[in-house]
């Protein structure tokens, strides 16, 4: 339907916005909401831009009529296109989430084990996402990670990099950085090696007690509130 708007600038920006496949359901919702906003913005701008462009190309009389027709068409089609993108990208995100949480049947129990949270080893209401991810980490090295106790899970995005989608899972014993699309653990950190945590411009800096890997280690986070939550959790783990 976006082709009905006859607006190459809008079409290019929309294609660039929707080019990435949503990894989880909220990624799809976010892409859809951005597409709705983009359609509304270009619909309003097109009422002025299209007549001006057509006048330059076709002359005053014919250009005004042609440009107003394109502008009014875009006013109707662009927001509607954005709504369709919202539904389609949300559905695509739901499918990606289901695929991400789906393991081989031979390796699955009826459901993943319940999660033990925090230093006090308390149990909350069953959360299938937390349980699925914790089960995933335990399977990396069952002998070492069979008794992991979860402190917190964060989903990270970094605005300068649109493909930056990671999960930071903080356990009492270890911290993991997981690439969500490939399910590859990028790095893992023994909490006993953590010396201090601080805010930096790019996100959160982890200073280690010894040079077991890059020291200091920077976790890239754009959202300020999320940075504070990550720092607070790590600092509580250090107590």
C-alpha cells in the first residue's frame, strides 16, 4: 500500500526502518509504532512537499492539481500503511519469540525448572521466560551451572547500532552477555572477579580485580534509567 503514496522519500525511510527482522515481540511492536509515526509525519509533510515538487516539474496549474492529489492520497495511505506495519511486525515478533524459546523436543521437559532468585534464594510465581533462559544457561555447562541463582535479566539496545540486541543475565555466581538472534554467549564473567561498577557515557563500566579479559569491561546501554538499574544490581551483588 505504501506504493500508492507515490513518495520515494517515505518509501525509502520505511524500507530502512522495517528491514531488520524483529527478534522478540517488543522489537516488532517498536518497529510498528515507529512506522505509524513515520507515516503520520510524511502524510502531513506531503501535503506541502508534493504540490511544491509537482509545480517545479509540471508548472503551476497542472503541478498544483497533481501535487494536491498525491498529497491527499498520501494523507490517507501513509498512516494506514503504518498501522498495517504495526500488526505485521508485532505478529513477526511473536513468531520470533516463540522460535527463540523453542528447543529440540528431545531436550525439553514439559516446562523449564522454576527459577531461584537472589541471595536469599526466594521463589516467585513461575515465569516461563526467566525459566527458559536460566535453563539455557545451565545447559552450557551442567556440572558448573546447575545451581545458578538469578539476580536480574536486562534486554539491551544501543541507539548508535540498530542491530545491537543483547541480553545481560546476572546470576549470583556469573554474568552472561548473550546475543539474542544467534543465542551466542559473547562473554561471561565470574562475579568474584568484579571489583567495582560505575556509569560512563556509553553505558556501564565493570572494573575487574585481575586481567581475566578486557579490563575495564564496558556494557553499552543508551537508556539512562536502565543504566541505573544495571549499576544498582551489580552494586548489590558486590555487598
